[in-house]
């Protein structure tokens, strides 16, 4: 762990925006409750570069600690994710004239996205997490300017929700430039900081997320390495995301109207940043009040998410009597959440139609920490709700439904 004093995009000085205190690493699912509760804690605070406006943490955890054994697995069969993938494939087909012959994906996880291309072109995932099985060919490597040469050139480079985890952003952009064919495009998707700020989504802050993306700082960063940010669109996925498109400078890709409009929309960032500490504090207090109003009920969390771990540690979930965390990811089952020591159980064991014979009786309420999948999870748990169960939704504002 190291504390940095300067911006990872431009080396400018940093200002503090919001401090969430000392929090353990979000994706450290532990074998025992004692281990989970006693994990080391690190400062978690959002900072902004005074020069280029880039939002980031000032604490850097080294990538080997974070990613060699990675707890996150892309959920399968999620309707909102499937719909989002369709949009992404369509956008790529519209922008890159010829059908791609070769696609690389950094942070390809279990291969869920690359699978969509596997029958029509050559695909290669690049992901160091040995423990996550992949449905497509994968190089178990970090994608850096040193390793890039090994992966060969591509027509389309994709990085979904992993660029925020990178400390050496400039080096990674150099690596992207090195793998892109002359008319290739790079598609980088990430949580959009404008949504994070306006929605008071304090739970998007965790140590794996070193950076919080706005469009403006990326023009300079891309230019420094000979790339060009020429298009972007917003998506509601993961609580609000931005999908950015880059190409070689001079390759003939010109800034789209959509990009210009989105950049203009970032004029409200300054005000949103000023309001963020107050709004995040209101969100935290609102959730505490909601949970207290259910003080005589049993409450579990739905989703053993990374962001949920920030949320639970900031709320102080031990004081709020949360019993279990329900999650669909088998590798998380029977592990304990970092900091709070809450045990993770499967969706099937937690939600029997009839409680008899099941080890974990249903709770009265779920705190939905996987709130980005609210619609589909609430639909999936219709029987639980019909039987009087409620969900506590943290965002876009704290409420019980
Ligand atoms: P995600 O929201 O991507 O979380 P993170 O904050 O970790 O980036 O992860 C969703 C989590 O929710 C994942 O651990 C799987 C779980 N999940 C369920 O348990 N049931 C579901 O129906 C869905 C869609 C996800
Ligand atoms: Zn900067």
C-alpha cells in the first residue's frame, strides 16, 4: 500500500473531496469470521486533481495483492447485462466499418463478453486471475506496456470496468496504442463519476477503484500517448456507466456530436463535487434510519458485492444485526465479508419457498447491496415479497419497498 500525493493522469497536486474512514479491501472474502473482522484497514478517501480534475483515491494497493486471486465473477444470465452487451456490440459494429477480425479484452474475467464474438472472429482475453475459469482463450497476464507486445494487434480492444483498478494509467494507454491496428478502436467502459456524484453513490468508492472517470481528463491522457477520444455514450449499467471510444490520432475518427454533448454536460461536475459530501452523508444516515426502523426484524443483505462492503463497513453493519449475505457466486459461498464478518450464503439456500428443512430461514428484509440489479433481483424474489418480505434499496435514495 502506498499513499500518493500527485495525480495519476497528469502529476498535478490532489485535493480531498470526501473521507470514508479506514476500510478493509472490498474483495477480500475471508475463510473465517475472525479473519474477516481483523483484516487490515486502509484510508478510503476521494481526491481530485487540482490541475486536470481527475478523480481518484490517494491510496494505491499493488495489483498483485488485488488481482491474482480475484473474487469477482461476471454474473451469467442477467437480463440487464445481456441487454447492455447487445448495445455494446451494436455500437462497435456501427463505428468500426469492417467486422473485426481480432478482439482483445483486458480483464476478460469468465469470458462472458468475448463469447459473443467467439464464433465470428479471433478472441483473446487477458486476465491475471488464475482462479476464474474462462469460456474463451485467455492469457493469464497483466496488460501493461511491458507485456502488450505478446498479445498481438487487434481491430477492437475492450476493457470493461477494469481501467479504474489501474495505477499506471498512462502506461496502460501506451499499451493500448501498441496493440491497436492502424484503424482499430479501443472501447473503455467504466462507472461514470457524474452518476456516482449526483447519485451520492458513496459505495462506488473502494480501494480496487483507484480512479473515478469523467470524460474531460481523458482528452489529455489520450493525446499524450498518440490516441484520440472520439466518441462516448452513457449506459445505466452498474448504477451509471460511461463507454468511451479511442483510436489512433489521425486515423480518421472525428469527435461525434454525442461526445461533444456529454463533455458539455460535465459542466455540472464542480457543483456536484461540492454537494457530494453532504449528499453521501445523507445517504448513509438515511440507510441507518431505515435499518433502525426494522430493528425487530431479521435483515440479510442481497449481493456480496464489493460496493456492499464499503456500504456495510461505513454503516457499521455489526451494530445493525445483519445476519447473512446472499449471493449467486459459488466461490463466495461460506466465506465472510471483509470488516463485518457477515457469512455469504447461496441464493438457493437462502430463499426456499418453504423454510422447513433449509439451513437459513428467510429474513424479513434484504438490504440490497447489489442495487444495480434491483429490477431483476426484485422480480426474481417476487414470492418473498408477496409473502411480506421487503427490500431496503440504498440508491438512488434510501427506501423500503
Ligand atoms: P456487481 O454489482 O457487479 O458488484 P461489485 O460491487 O462487486 O462490482 O456484482 C453483483 C453481485 O451480485 C455479484 O456478486 C453476484 C450477485 N448477484 C446475485 O447474487 N443475484 C443476482 O441475481 C445478480 C444479478 C447478481
Ligand atoms: Zn491531474
